[in-house]
């Protein structure tokens, strides 16, 4: 606000930028004024409610007095009901001037005191004092200052009234009322100074003066007190023969109630009415009018949620025990703000002390159990085979070591962002892996580097180049001639810096700018560590390192067509360099003598093409040398793997299935068996004779849809690659995969587990049979993408959330194979993001893109529940909505609103997993209703985490990356007994302070 004001002062009057700022300021001021008006109206509602309580309590006190001493009650009746027409409590001026006074009445009038909560106060002594000038809107009288001449005869000063205890009115020898002391005060300071005009002296009119009443909270009426009064009433009926039966009945009813006391009718007797109200012939009509005013103001307050908390602070102290407005646990709400927008959360009734709730991390933790997927789509030379029987590859931020026979995985997880390249040390134990640059949740850059680590112990041995490389590391290679003493690195900067590092010391040995074109790979000459070769877009460079300086020679294509890309290269046993290019050729490079005739003296030797071999249709993506000098090549367009002899004569070939894509890289297992990485993120294992089968598979594009089976250890995924995949969490494999016409974005299993529904990008959705994989039903809702598919707990309804702002509800019959439209939930102002069913299957809670939380009564015809307070205690069968009281603590301060993509509560209702936009998976205690709740935080994804979901038994958690196409399966370990409600009740009753937020 201050910055807006300063900017308005600085700009000129004719500046066009001035008007939006002024408009914004005026809107803020207008909103503030509206808030103040609403607050004043809420105060008025409180005052009217207090007045009503006074009117209710006076007949009660009168009834109690009748039950104790009818004689004293009759004296009080004569004075208080002197004007039976209006029912007002008046004292005639003539009585005052004559000095006539009833002792019992004057004492009682000073001894009965009530408070707004229906309690009778103990004696309070007060002296008359001049009252302030007032202007009462109900009587519309002008203020009258003390001593001011109004043009009429002034009323005599208020008389001092002595005090008499209620016990003094009891007969002698009778026990006094226990715990009940009532006083009636005439308070000059609170009395209205305006008085009614005197009638003409000829008419003998009297000047009237009324009493106002002040409440005090001293000692509440106990139920035992009222029961004692009833017993005395029954024991001595002869003392009150005139008492109507209705009074006794009302008194008996009162004794059974523990709530606020209500008004009691006393037959023909007129109830006491306060003076500060308009004179009406019917007191009941006046009371109803006050009730109406109070209800109107209260409703206005309810419609102004921005002032709910402020108004409650004003009037909470005056609320009766049964008042919703004044009860902490019934209507207290808290607000959270996302991008400046307030979101009101109502506190459930079972939380008595919200401020004392203690938030702790869950006792459960996560351990990475399995990694699904492989990054072959855009990376090269990233698959190696270890002597331990493990294949080494990477995806997202994890380097996976997969034992191809035992089918077990180990994981190297020290990288902070996506791994981009990999190489194996000559000792076949050490591994070097390079990562790309990234940013953390605060926008701070994460610097790229290379890790050298032990594949046996997974211990990091050296971190190379932290703070040196730009954007990321594109390619790495160990030297061979000196047993891997040096590491060569190409980074992703514009100049693609080429650097050589000492592996043992971690220091840089030399550095040079290579080229502005893309560089695909780098290798040391196996026989000479001073010779380095790089290749990439339209080039092959031969580097020589001498005394810390690089010299470069470019390969000469000469009479051969220069290809667009040199994709890969290897060294033959004879020392020649073999390259594979985008034209499908294998080129053999060698040194040639200096052309002195053409270039003259001083000409140097050059690297030229010695031979060209046609290998594949399309690009040659990879070359791999075998023992004995044989060569393997992998093709792109033709998807072939060809074995060549040492003199490049083709020997054998095979073609991999089309669904796996082109050949990206090849790793030799034992000379016969091969591992093949493909461009569709699969790893194949096989031989030329037996063919190849997939041992690792994954998605190839961004993923969003994730659903776990309600009773089996399987889950389903879908994404932008148009694939729908069913995975087995126990066997860690892909059960089946189908390809759709459009890409899927969401999925949900039917509770019976036989079918699954998949929402697509076009508004169409399908229902698939898990066994036959056939489409058993399909429908279309709108023409925008679908975001949620959720069955009710009993499987009788399906809710479809769409980006057209609607939730479509379907009746489900025939075990999930038949669907008929039941209704449509219309009320959101933005696209649907998440929704959940209540446990009874009658209600839905939904979130939208503009941070709305809405509740729907499906059984009543998809009706929007406008009073969200009524849903605060409702129990939900699942909890995936990212906005709600029970998950408010998962949001960090200053969150954008899109920072959390998904969350999922466990079936045990003990924990909640969160997928955020910063590549992290969080595990919180459930519920976590306080800000800055601590959590366990886990790395592994290299892109925004799009979805998380627990398996049916809570044994595992599944998390899914977006662009990294990676699925991580986490094992849930630890944890205790007891559900969330027990823990929450215990925390609410025993905790005294909130802990400092912490993560681990």
C-alpha cells in the first residue's frame, strides 16, 4: 500500500499509469469502509441480542421469587406492572415527590441483577452518578446534557435505592437459596438522560422515568439451585396458592436444561420490558422485532467473510453457551492466503485448542525401493555393464544399478538435478556422472558438476568442477593409457568448454573453448592420453594436449559429403577412428602426410576420411567395439543392430520391435548377449539369435495420470505419450501397455477393481477392462481436457472433473461397465483440479484453479452447499484436494498456488504425501492444519512432481515426475499405531506450544 502511494506521488498528473494505481487505492479504501460498516452492524446485532437476553431473564427471576416468597413477588408485581397497558417499568413522579415508598419494593429493585449469559449476579453496590449525553435511535430523542434546560420541567433527580438481599424476603427459619444472589440496580450512569415530555398540568399528567439495566457476571445459577427451588415449591404449596400451574411447569422444564435460560410466561402477569425500546402495545411483538433485527445483522455478518474473525473477537465474550457465534469450537475459522487471495478454513469440532496443536513430522519415513524408466530419448552413451552383473544407467536425478539376473536395484542419489551423461572407469568400478544445472525452490541456481563414485559402495570419491561448468555437463570420458588418471569434460555453455581434470586431486589440468556448435561426445585416445577427439554438428575435432595447452585439428571430409551430424565414434584395434553419422555411414579416419605441393613448406599432417561404409538407413546412433575387433552399430530409422567384422564386413543383423523405438546405445555383456538402450526409454536384453526382450520400460513424455488399485499391488499411469501402462509393484515390471488416440491426463480405479477409467485431453474418457484391456465404455464431457476421475466409495457414482469448470456425475452399474449421466456440478469459476468423495458417498469436496474450495450434495441433485461451515466435520473417503483445513500446513509461506501439484492421504489416515513443483516429495503427518508444518523431504525427481499415490495397504508410495518421465516407488518404513483422530485429539488436549518448523 505504501509503495502504491509513493508511486502515485511521483508520477505526473497526465501520466496514463496513474489511473490504475488510483483505482486500486480507491478500491482498497472502499473495501476498508465496507468492512467497518459490516463491523458496526455486527456490534449492533450483539447489542440487540443482549437486550433480548435481559427481557428473557426478568420473568425468570420473577418466577423464582414467586416460588420462594409469593408475598414479596406480589409487592414487586404492584410496582413493576403499574402500567398494564404498555408493560413498561415506571415510577410515578408524584410518588417520588410525596416520598411514598414501598420498603420491600425499593429493596428488591436494588437487589436483582442479571447478566447476558443468563446468570444471576451477587450484590454490587453502586451510587447514582450523572449520565452522559446520549442519542437513542430507537426512541429518536435528542441528547440532554446534565443541567441543560430543555424548555420543560426537569425530572427530579434519581432517588437512591437501598439494597436488599433476596434471602431477606424469605420467611423466618426458611433456608436461603444456595448459590443465588440477585440484585436489581438502577444505574444512573447508564440511564437515558432524555425523558418523555410532561403532559399539561390541567390533565394532571405525570412525568415518567424509566430504569435501564446493567448486567454483571458474578455467580451462575446452578441446576441444583433450580431443583432446590422446585423442592421448596412442592413442600409448601399453601404459601403460594395463587401460583399458576404454567409457572410450575416452566420451572420444572428449566431444571432439565443446561443451556441458556429462556423466557417464561406467567399467565396474566405482564413481563418486565426495558425502557430503551419503542413503546408498543404488545411486548411479544417488540421481542420478535428485536429478534428479526439481530438475525438480519447476523446474516449480514455471515455474508462478509473478510470480517468474520474481527467480529467474533468483538462479540465472543457476550455469546451464550449455546451460541454458535460465541463458541470457539463451532464456528472459529482461520485464513490462509495464496497470491493475496484469502481462503477460509473452518476448524472441526473435535479440535478444542487450535493454537495448542503441535505439528511434528510423521513417524513413518520413505526409502527408495524402485525406479521405473530410463533416459534414452535425448541422451547418448548412457548404458554400461559392470562385472558385478549390474547394468548402469540413469533417469532423473538417480543413477540406477540394476542386476539383470537377480532383478534388484541399487541407487546412487547424490545428484541435485537431472543426470545428463555417464562413463565407466577402466577399472570397471569407478563411475563418473555429470548433471545439469537447476534451481531450488527459492530460485537460487544449483551448479552443475561431475561426481566420481564407487559403484560397489556408492560412496562419492570426488566432486569435479563445482562452480566451473555452465548450464550442465554434456559429455565425460576417462583416460585409458594412464589407467584413468584424467577426466575430460564438455559442458553445455555456448562455447562448449573442453576441460581436463585430475581425478585424484579434483583439480583442473587444462581448458579450451571447443566450438559454438553442438558437441555430442568426447573420448581419449586409448593409447595416448594427450590425444582427445570430439564430434557433433558437422564436425570432428582432433585435440592434442601439451604442457597445459590444447591444439586443434579439424577432420577433412574432402570428396565425401559432409554430414549434418557426426553422432558417435570409436577407436579400432588398429588405432583408426570410426564415426557414425546422420547419413547412415561409417567413416574411417586416418592421418595423412602433409601436402607440401599444395600447402607449401610448413604444412602439417591432417586427418582425412580413409573409407566410407554404408551401414544403416537413417542415422547411425551408436558404435560399440567387441573383443577380437568386431564392431556393433545401431541404426535409427531402420532400428537395426548390425555386427561387423574387423574389416567392416557385415556378419549378422537383427531388428528391434517398433514399439521400443530406435537404437540409442549398446552395451556388451559377454560377447554374445547385449543390452540395448532405445529412444523410447527402454532397455532390451538379448542376442542376435534369440531376439530381444525389454527389461526396463518407461514413458517417453510428460506424465500426469496416476491411480493405484483398491486391493492389488498394481498401479496405472498415463501421459502425453498417449500410453496407458499398468505396473506391478511387487514384481517391478510393466504388465501391459496400450496406446490411445489422445493423451491421458487422469485415471481412477473402480472400487471393485475390475475396470479403470482414463480421462483424456479432449474431454473424452474411457473405461478399460483390466484383464482384456478392451474399452467397455466411453463418453465425452465438454471439449476441454479432463483433470480428475474419481469413483464414490461404493462404486455407484463416477465424478469427472473437467477444465470447463464442471464436475460431471455418472451412475455406475453392471460392475462398472455401464454409465448414465446423473447430473452436473456447476459453480466453480475456474477449471477443476482435485476432488474427493465423502465416506458415505453423498458429498464431494472440490478444488479449482482459482483456489476455491466448494462442497456438493450429490444425493440432493448435485447441489452446491453454500454454507461451507456445515462441512467442517465431514469425513472423506480419500483426501487429494490440495486446499483444505486438514492439509493447510503443507503450503509454504508465500506459495504461488501452483507450487503443490498433488497430494494423497494414506489409507490409515496417518500421513499425507505431497508432490511439489521443485522436484521434491514430502511426507507430512496427517492432519497437518497449522502453517509451516514439518515434513520429511525426498529427492530423486529431476522435474516437477506431477502426482503421488499410496498403494492400497500403505506399504509403498508412488511418485511421478513430469518431464523426467520417471516413476519412483518408495517403501514406507517405521510408524506406530493409532489413527489420525486419536493423535489429533491428544495433541489438542495436551500440547502447549507449536514447534519450530523443521524438515529432514
